[in-house]
């Protein structure tokens, strides 16, 4: 239910021009396949599931998608630090 609410919020914000999305594939990782940065949230796709994080700085997002191992970067820099609820 929370993912549905966050998705609806992001769609509404993007239609108003407030939230812009930038999605980047991570072919160097078999676990993290894509990450999408929005003004308010960041979606990270792990094992074909979407996880939503809040407050990830844009530079952290770029470091994640450009890391030699996005999975290791996720565990070291993101996990447990940017939960939305």
C-alpha cells in the first residue's frame, strides 16, 4: 500500500513538473538492475523488485549506478539510511 501511495505521489509531482525522473540501468550488477532518481524519492530495483528510498542525495545516486559493484555500494552507503517510513 505504501508503494502505491508513493507511486501516486511521484506521478502527481511529475505531471506538475516538480519531480523529474532519471533512470539508469546497471548492467555491471546482476542484483541491482536499475535505479531511478526523483526529486523526492529514489527507486532501486533489486532482484526484480522495486524498493523506494527517501532523501538519497543525487551524488549518492550517481555513485551507486557508476560503482563497479552497485550491490556493495548499496550495502555500504544506502541500506538502512534512507528509509521512507
